[in-house]
C-alpha cells in the first residue's frame, strides 16, 4: 500500500509538469508557423531571383569578354586584313598573334577569326578554308550553307543556340556559338570572331542554381540559348517575355511556377521553372528548420519535469533499491531491511578492496590505461592515483614507448628491475597491447634526457632473444592532459618502421608530415612512368622507375605518405593501361587492393611489385610480342610518327589521309589503342627526343626545338613544361648538362654563344 501510494505521487506530479510543457510547445509552434509561413514563399522566390542574377552576371561577363576581345583584335595595328592567296606567310604570324587572346578566353573552348573578303578561317593553331570549316563543324540543325552565310555577313552580335556538333575540331558535344564582329564599329565590316562555347560551360553555370528539382533556361528574345532540365515541362508552357518576376501556370494536372530575371541588354532572359509542390516542401523544410529548436526545448523541459517529479519519489527508490528479494519476503520491517542491506554492501566492498590491494600489477595496468585515455581531471588526481599503486609520477616530463619485443617473454619488462635501476629520478610501468602485438611503457622522469636512454634500453632488452625489437618513442610532455597525444605520437612512430627501419629507436620527432609537398612530385614521376609505358620503351621505363625509387629513398616521409604514393602509382598505371590487360579483374585484385598495402613493407617490395606490373603491361602492349601476322593501320601510323616526328608540317589530317583513314576514325581508334590522342603521342615523342638532346648534347634550346619539329622555341618550351613539369633549361640543369641556352622568359629562350 505504501509503495503504491508513493508511486502514485510520482505519476501525479510527472503528468502535471508534462501537461504544462506540451501546452507551451503547441502554443509556441502554432504562433511561429503562422508568422513564418506568410513570408516563406516570398523569400523562396527572392532566393531563386538571386540565383538567376548570379547566372546573368557571370554569363554577361562572358559576353562582355568576347566583345572586348573582338574590339581589341579589330583595333589592333598588328592584326590587319590580308588575303591568304596573296600573302600566305602571314597566316602563321596571325596564328601566333591569336595565341594570347585564345589563352585568356578560359570559358571558351575554341576561337576562330574570319576576315571579310577572304575565304579562310584562322585560329591560334591552324587555318583552313571557310567552306572546309563549315563542312567539318556539322551542326545538328544548321546547314553548312547557312553557317557560311552567317559567318560571311555578320554585322552584329549573333548567337547560335546550343545544338549538337559532330566535328573533329571540337569534342562531340553540344556547343553554343557566338559570332562577334571585329572592331568598335562592326558596320565597318572588317571581319568576325567565332567563339565555340561547350554546353558543359553553361551546365557549370547552372549548377549554382540547381537545388532540388527545377529547370533553368537562358533565352535570347524568344530563342532558347541553353538550358538545364530536370522536369518534363515543354517550352510552349513558358513565357520568356513575362514582365512579372514570378507567375503560376497549370500543366499535366500540376501547378507550376516560373521565375524570370531580365538581363541588362541583348534581349537575354533567365528563367527557372519549379513544381509548386516542391516549393511547398521547401517552405515546410524552412519552417521546420526554424522550429527545430523547439523539440530540444521540449526534451529539456520534460527532463526538468521528470526531475522535479522524481524528487517526490526519490526516498522510495532509495529504500527499495537497497533491499533484496529474500529480505522483502522474510521481513516486513522496511528500515531493518535497509540497515541489513547497507551492512552487507559495506562488507562486500571491504573484501573487494582487500583483494585489489593484493593485486598491485593489475592496479598499475588499470592506472596506465586510465592515464593514457586522459581519465584524470587534474594533475593532483593523477598523482594521487599513481601513489596508490606505488608509482611516483609528479616529475618534470613523461613519454610513451611502444615495443614489439620483450626478450622472449610475452609480458612487459619490469622497469624497476635491472638494467633500469641504473637510472635515477624516474618511474614507470608497462602493459601489453594484444591487438598491436606490442607493449606500452609509460615513463616519467625528472630530466628529458632520461627518456630516450630508457627507450634504448627497452629496445636492447627486447632484442635479447635474438629477434628485432621495433621500439618507438613519443615526444616528451609535461602536461598530463596530453597523454592521449603522446600515445598517438608513439603509435605514429611505430607505424613508421617500414620506412625508417627498426635498428634504432623510432622517434616521433624524426617523422616528416610533408605529404602535400611530396605527393605532387611523386605524381610527376608517375606520369613519366605511364608515358614511358605508352611509348613501349623499356630503357626509358627503367630510368623513370629508378627516379621514383630514388625519390622515395631520399625523402623522409611517414608510412601514410609512403602508402599514399604506392597506391597512387599502382592505381594510375592499372587504370591508364587497363585496355592492355585481358584479365583486368585479377590485376585489380593483385595490385590495386587497398588491404594489400600492408604487404608492401619496404621500398624494395614496391620496386619488385612495380617492375612486375610494368613488365606485364609491356608484354601486353608491345606490338613485336603480340604475335599478330599483319600490322594494323594504327601501327603503321605510329611507326610513321616515330620516324617523322621532327617534321614541323606533320598534322593529324595529313596522317589520316596518307593512310586512307577518316580523321574521326583515326583519332578514336588511336586513343582506344594507345590511351592518348595522336597529338599527345606526337608531343610525347618530341619531348622524349628533346630530353636526350638536352642531356647528351650542347645544342641551344632553339636548335633543339627545331630538331624536334617546332617552328619557334616558345612553343617548344610550353609543350616541354606541360609534359615534364620543367622548362628545358631546368631539365638540363637537373641532369648536370651545360647551360648553353638560358631562358629569357616564359614564352621563349635566347641563344648564348
């Protein structure tokens, strides 16, 4: 009866407080919902307008850049009209003059120039007849004759909306084309610039606006320029000319909202279309996010209510919790039951304390783990706990040692026995880490010099059984709150044994953490190895692998950095040359399994694995070993390029024509077989030959560029640096060559007598 009445008291107070809390919760929630829902839709529409404004600013900055470029080229005294039939030598000079303009148009894939009155199209890398250009572009909806007419007669900014273009001049993709007249006065009719902007540039532009399910469009007048569509809304339902910032319409049984933003000029309009249900859902999410704090308030209030109600039932719980079932059944005197239970609990605690006093090693084991985990609130508490287990830790410094050997014994060494008793002013204890298969020693000392000496003694004792003893040492610390950090330092040094060796104590202070600095250098060497594999040159491949191993052996790095480089090398080679492997799944398992990294425990292991993989790739890729009875067309082209790469007039179109292969088929087949485009392979051949000349001759940079198929040293330097990451002069200096041709700037070099 008493227990029931006391329980009913707790329930009565608990229900009263919970009712008050719930009443406040629903009142505040209703008020905030009514207040927030009125403004949420306006905020949502404003947010979409802001997104469209950002798109408009970026897009119109692109257009302004194109207009400025056309005006600069039209007014430039260095770029003058000429006829190719009368002055063909000026075509090459014009290409060079277009290079700086093309390089600054980062948003544009290709820029072409056409002079009115001439029948040629020029770019920074080539020139061709206008009719050939029109035939090669092949727009999805624009006939060649119409394209030629538009280019030859454009007197104002003209935009060809996004459509599929199948051409060898650009990657097969959707392209938006801008025709911009030259000069400040387009009516003068000097010429026109043709800008080809891939549709993925617009998709990147739209990416900022894509949030959830919506469509984004750019219109010029009533013509669709480009779009990013996720919803199946037909264009006929849109009104690009609407004056309001937002309008609603109904289609396919659903309500939709169109948000529009007008550009500054040129008739551009930016439109977003959304489902009203998505808007409602977004508004609900905004409201719920603003009300998210209320459940926390409710939980805290409920906890407070239960705490206050619990105060009334606390005496009952305290009494009944001390009683055993036997005592409840055998005695009706509740106070007597409480008294008997307390006496028995006190007796049991005393017996347990006596047993713990007899197990000092176990207590020290517990203390070490608690100390390393940072379980002591203050230094005084830790010192008191250590004294209780016979350790004096109130000393100047401490450190953590990890050791994998104990001289043939599975248990940690006794730091209070010989040969450690020759040290003074120290104390410490050791525990076994079963998962790590090592022992952890916690050492406190009056002097920092004592810590490495004791670590060396632990290592020497561990090697008494004849097996190597890997031993690591953390930094010295004085703050007990840094115990966890000290353990991590010792563990990091212990893991570094694969790189630093195990014949000395591994100190955390010796570990370098310069992974952001060394990884890009390693990737350059990895790229060189991949290029050597593509060339099928075993001699060059051996040199590149030796470069990587020399870099690893002479760079002090952590195991994490070592394994990252190993994984990067194997991943790069397997993925780049996977076409040469008929059993790709087995290769992935053998070389690219992240769990197999632990088997690569030294640089020599990496050397063996890497050379084995490269030999396997070479055996698959070398034409001489393929056993083919007849060399295919691409093989003939490759051989021709290897014999005539020094010819500056060599071109992909000429190569395809000479072997009676279409340019498109030639490019696709070549890249499928060799993993790179024909132009990339030609550049690689020229750069490899240039490396040999730089290392073995005293020729000037200009002379080497001429021998490797480049008209000018500037183009040679740019291509060389693009492939190797170094200028030719830097490469020559790094190989100990004579500096006979110092560089004069980023675009060229001057000869030196």
